[in-house]
């Protein structure tokens, strides 16, 4: 008794493959293709919203986050600016000494004014 097989076409690699039944359930030829399909599903739609201008765009690759090089540059400049601000906050403020002497000068001047 020969086992009958049915030819299906893999929806991922488009190669024909054999399955024991004509069921539409057989869409994938191998585990590799099943995995590939899972990846594609997880990836979802290939559109993303630009965090800079808010435009929806189609990604050309997974790493792309901004709609254009213009927006990518703006984003980078903004991040550099944020970094600069953070660095500035971390540093001890060099103006403290000057502020203190300015305050002393102000207090002295006020005392003189009160005395006058
Ligand atoms: Zn396949
Ligand atoms: Zn943009």
C-alpha cells in the first residue's frame, strides 16, 4: 500500500513540498520556514511613527527610527544637547564662589545704605 502525498507550496520559500493530506494547514515546508514566518508576524506592519515630526513612514530596515535623514540629524542633535545638559548638571557649579562674593557685596552695600 503506497502512502499518498499531496504537493503544497511553501508560503515562505515558495518551494513545493509533500504532505500526507491535501489540507490547507500545510503551508510551510520546514521548521526553518515556520520560524521565519513567526519572525515576520512578530515584526508586524513595516510602518513606524517618526518621533521627531510625527509622520508615519515605511521602514526600509529594522534599525530605522526616523522618517528621513533630516529628522535623524535633528534627533541626534537633540540627544547631544540633552547629553550636554546632563553633563553640565553633574559638574559642581563654578559660579557658587562668585555668587557668594556677589551676595556679600550686596549685603555690605545694603548695610552701608541702611547706615547712611
Ligand atoms: Zn519553505
Ligand atoms: Zn520625521
